C-alpha cells in the first residue's frame, strides 16, 4: 500500500494490467513457478535471452511455450542434438536451377520467440552459430547478413543432471544470456494441484487454454517505458560494486563482465515496473543479481570440491557490499 503514496512519473497502469493478465493466463496451466514466470517476463521486457535449468518434468519447456503463446508473434522450437549442424539452425543457401543462382533458405532461428530445448546437447560448432544472432540479432551466411525481426528472444533449456552426450556451454555464450533461471520441484500441495488440474488433458489442450495478450507493438512500448524507470546514482554505484566484487573475490576463478552490470541495471528497472513502481530500490538489485550472475562466474577448483555453489558465493558478496539507503 505504501507504494501508492508516491506520485507516479510514468503511467504503468497498462503494463501492470498486462502483467496481471499474463500471470492469470499462465496460472490456468502452470501451478506455482511464479518466480520463473516473472523472470521470463522481465527477460522479454529487457530484450534478454534466458537459460532455464532444471531436471526433466518441471514444466521448463511448457512454460516457455506458454510465454510464446500469450504473445501475438511467431514461435519456433529447435531440439538440440549432438549431430545438429550450424546450417540446421541458421539456414543455408539452396541452388535454384530456374534462376541459376543460390537462394537463402532461413533456418528455425528466424522467428520471434525461439525455444532451444536441451541447448547443451549440441557441439561447440553449433553453439558458435548462436553467438552472432544472440548478440547482434542478425545471421551472416555466405557473406550476406540477414536481420532478425522484432522481437527476438532465445529461451533455452538444459538438464543439470545428465552429463552423457552433453557439452559445456562456452563462457562467451553464457554471457549472452540475461538470466539463468533454476527451476525447482513443486511443493507437495502444488503437485496435488497439478494432478487435479491436468488429469485427462494433453499438452495441445493445455496450450490451447491460453489466449494472446501482447503484440510486438506492446512489447516495444513497454520496453521504452521501462527504460524511463528512475535509478539513483548511488544504486548504479551499488551495482558496479557488486560486479566488481566478483572479480576480486579469492573464491572465484572468473568474475562477471560489464555486460552483467548492464543486465542487473536493466532487469532491476523491469522488476520495479512489474511491481508497479517507477523507481528502482536496492531490493530490486539484490533480487535480480543472483539470476544475472550465477552463470557468469566460475568458482576456483578448491571451492567446487568443498561443495560451494555459485549462489552461495553471490549471497556472501551481496552481504559484503554495503546497501545504500
């Protein structure tokens, strides 16, 4: 209630209404996983790709499909496998005998929302094909550059348990993901609700239960709104100190890049907007930092052997850096 005391500089009513409708639509199919849904929305508004990690069966793929379904944009799905070639993703030039020339045939990456299932199953050569398109929203084939249509978001899933037939994602590629979302098992009550809600319903029927809410124009408008969210200089300094601490921490072999600082800044603004505020608080930064940093830092071998996780160290760093008030 306190937030309503302040006079809003930016009219976020339309945005708040859309967020409420999206949460409602997704909750008709997905039970729980509210944090994952909010982070996917933040990624969409921040123009950021998202890596979703979790064991099989926790609705990673289904939630990604639902996010695409609520938007009036194109969607494609690519199942990554060890024999997948770069041209299977980006497309290839095909000879046209009538014209006596080669025509470019776009691959499945040419869509608005691209779901890459089990991204860590493809070899380095295929992963490298994603570098340009994820960073620059374009694909260069045979010397010709092809621009992606707005919006362009990659939602990738991976299984943290299976190691057979998987490849470690290159650090340069991981850095291109805005967030790494870790999806946990549902609680007992949530699982009971899942069983009650979904008995007798197939995947196609579940996806058919949601309606389209956002258009490409809405996304463009909301992105411009979020850019106007106010952040004080001391909070910008707070972000820089957090990221800088990852580079000086003796428990870390690799710290986060300036891209991580920008990601925290953008996502903190979007998080404030989702909560109906036109200004960023330290809590927005603290809330977003783990999702931005956990895939960008590498622990020293000694710490890994001790069983320390990236999230453990991020928590320590967030407690180390003084919170501005």
